[in-house]
């Protein structure tokens, strides 16, 4: 595993390194979350690394968000700006199209991942180049851009030095396997110079984006390592792939997001590098700039009036670090799109809930709500998880054979739908349950219900139901004449 | 209009339905400027900038306008820079005291090779932000193209006191979005000293020195 080096690499169109690596390596037809999580849970080193890293980042984030006394006001503003943008997305998309084009760049539209890959491959091919450098971007990983370019005969050089350093470390003789101090420094220097040489010869750069400003046509990249700076500055041609939800209406709106993202993301006052560019600039940076706007399921999420809040996400990764589930499983089990609580609500919305992984993600949560508390744009992740659980159940209604859960729920609906049926069921169930009990506790329920008692005992139901007791009490009261009760006792 | 564009816009409109075009009121009651008694004056803001910068990996020195040439020479001597590249429009006076340093004025036509041969670069800046310990370059006066401050290993940045603002909103207001912008912020030194983690190497200069010129400068960058 890639360990935790990336946790503090912070926001950007990039996820932390451990996440990125896991996401890139997961095949498209992924297993259910609970199945995939077993492997991660069986790796004690991963769990230890995750715990160390998430604990540290939580500490830093608390400090960074606690030191500004208008943090809650910034969150409210961030939420409102994103909500406003989403509800007027068609207007802002057209404005982006216009402003970016006016700035001397070309805008491309991609309905889905395949279309986006084809556009990028076509653009690279048109330059006549067979190599490109890239910064890691969530959108690039989402559409499988690296693999597609490779298959098209275009060599893509990833530029994350932490990954390169780890590769160099692995390749070293075993004697030097525990690098310390100087050894690590040498590796860092080697990585740096090798990457630097790569950048200076590359003619095509690929990037993601954190924000696209509609009124000016400006693209913003927020990052820790400077890969975006390199990709956006040195090559002759720059291709940026960004989801349509990255738009903010005005330049001034960045005054909110450039405070929210660094502090919520890596717990920094400001991320080490923020780059922005508007089209092309003569004599500075690429001569050609292409912006690929990606839908790929985002309009599905937009159609759900509750679920669309997930599109506010600015990819800060704060919800990952506070999630008790993520802290134990890491990114891998969440599948190829996005990890953590935000992934658990984004992936099913972007890709539908029909397949096993997507259907399992809304359940990959304890609904503790820590994610909603830290989210800088106040996405109510538990609310959307619950809503998606409902959609998963709904989608199963169409199956010819009902799931055991659904069969049970249907019987429950039948029994609860009528007072007489309810009382009979209650009486019968209590009687059978008391037969199963030993010493007031039921240790094992029969059949599928037994899964529930795998981890806990069930208290035996009382001999008399509340309704029966109430009736008996009412009958007794009717026999005894009513007397005034004792006066209320004085306190103390 | 391409098919894809038409279809995506159509999908967006269909997805929003009646909610489309709803104007959401944006509460902008966050602080526009720094608040607090310790940042009440310009001098306090400048002091905060220096203090936070000194806390990070950068070193910072305060100089008067008439000492700038000497301070630049001293900083370059201290960093051992013998080969220097500078933006073509760097004020001549900044380099007047240099001795034994080879100076190359950058031009876009020179490609990037000339930049990697240089050990260091001297620039001005457009805006600096005290609260976040940030220097913003916009390619304007005395800053040159972006690659200039990306490839050499040493960067000496001259910040005039009147370029320092307190907060991010103030910086956003001053900056021109149509220029290519690079924001460089120092991470607190303590945050980078943790065991058990592979520290990614940053691209860009390994060493950043900052000279804060205390008197109002005759020319403002940008």
C-alpha cells in the first residue's frame, strides 16, 4: 500500500496519495463494500497508518478552522454560492463556455467518460506528441484517462514525487530498506531532478481543476506539490478536464472558497500553491488551452432535489478523515470514483444504484454525522445516505424474487396495517419469543434473524403487552371509585 | 453548438425542472478584513505577515528602500547564488550592489533551459497576504513569466509593505483574474516535521527568502 504519505498533501483536484492509488487500481466491476473492506481490515499496517494520519489531520484541521472566528459564516456562504450555482447551472455553463472561449481557449463538452477520453486522446494526437505529463486529478481518475491514453499509444507521466520516492525506495537493495534522514533526502533530490527533467521536455500537460470562474473564465488549481504549476506552465498545450459542478459564478466568490478549501482540506491557512489562469497569456505558459467539461452522471445527481447537495463538494477530503468507517477501511473498498463518506453519496448518484458496489455504498456508514459537521459546504451526508438507502430498496422492488428483508417488511406492513392483526401478531410473537428465552434473554434467533443475535442478546419480551396492561388498568379503575391523588411533593 | 453541449444543457434543465433559475441569497457576513486589536493598523498587518513568514520555511528581513540593493546582494551571497536570472523589467537598483554574480535577464523566447541553468531568481510580487502567509505573483512588473519562479532552486522575493493585505478577500479584490496568478504560501515549519510519512517533494524553489521594503515604494507592481 502507498501508506499515508498523501494525507497532508491536502486538497487540490487531487485526493491524498493513498486514496488516489487505491482508486486508480480498482477494477470497474467492483465488489460490495463489505466484501472489499475485509482485505483492508485484515491489514494491520494499513489500519495503523490510517489511524495515525487521520488523527493528525483532524488535529490540524481543528486548529485551522478554529482560529478564524467567521468559519461558520464562511461555510454558510460557501453552501449558498454552490446551491445558487447548481440551481442556475445551465446559465453558468453557457457563461463559462463564452468567457473561456473569449480568453483564447477551446471548450469541449463530454456527456460521459468515454466521450471525455476520446476528446483528450484526439487533442493529444492533434499535437503530434506521444507523451504527456499529468497532475493527478479526481476527474482524470474517474474517467480512467491514464489507462485510455496508454492504450492509445500516448505515454503519460504521473508527476507525484511522493509516489516516485516510494518506488525508488522499493527498488533499492534490501540493506538500505529503512531509509532515514540522509537516505530519504537523496531520494527526494533524485525524484525532484528526474521529474524536473521530464517537465522541461513535455509538450502536453493534463490537469484537473478545483474551480472554474464563470464571469472571467478563470481556471483555479489548489495543490501542495506544484505538479499543477508544472503541468500548467511548462508544456505548450494544456488540457484540463473538470466536472460541470466545479463552477463558481464570480471571481469574488473565490474569497470564500480559498479560505474554506485550505483550512478544511489539510488544516492549512493556505494550500502551498494556488494557480489560476484565464485562457492563454502571450509569452507565459501554454500557447494552447483546452477545457473539457464533464457530465458523466452529474446531471443524474442534479435531478434529485436532496441528493444534488453532494455536487457542492469541493473535494477537500475533510469527511474522509473524520469517518470512523474510512479510518478503518481506507479508500479501496469505496471503488473507483470517490472514497469516504462523500464517495458513498456521490458514486451511487453518478453511476446508479443497480450494481452491487453502488448499492452497498449507502450502507458503508454508521450515520454518526461527523462528516456533516466538518463539511465546509455543509453537505448533510447522513441525510443523503438515508435517502439513497431508500432508492436502493426501491430499485429492488422490481426484482421477481423479493429479498428476505423485503419479504419481512411486507409481512410487517400487513400485520401493522390493521389493529386486530397487530394485536394477534404481537401476542403470538411475544409467546414464541418467551419460549426462546433463557434467563430473560434471547441468545439466538432462528434462521436469518440469527444474524442480528450474532453480536448481541435480545431481552425477552414481558409476559403482558402494554395494551393488555392498559386495558386491565382501565378495567380496575372503573371498579374502584376515583380519589384525588396526593398533593405534589415540594422539591428538596 | 455541439451535440454534447446541447444535450448536457438539456439534461441540466430537465434535472432542475421548476427549481431552475432559483436565486439563492448568499449570506456574505464573513469578515472582509482582519478583525482584532492586534491587527488594527497597517503596521500590525505587516508585522503579522513577517511573523507568520518567519514561522514557515521562508526567511524574512525588513529593509528600507535605500538599503534594498545591499540586502539583495547579502541574501544572494548568503544563499551562495552565483548565477542569477531576473525578469527583464526588474528595477535596476535592486541589483546595483551585486558583485561576482552572473545576471541573465529572462525573455519568453529563451525557452526554459536558461532558467534551469540559473541557481536563483529575484522578483517582486503583486500582493502578499498576512493572515495566510502568502505571496501572489501575477506576471506583472518585476515578476516575469511563471516558469521563471518555478525552475531555479532559490527565490528571493521583494515585497513592498503597501502590497501586503490582511485577508484573502482583500487580496482577491486587488488581483486581476485575467493575469496568470501563482499563490505561494509557506507551510508552518512544525507541520512538516513528522515521522512515519514520506514527505512529497515540492516543485518550485526549495528556498524562499523575502525582503519586506518598509517605505512606500515609488512604483507598485501590477
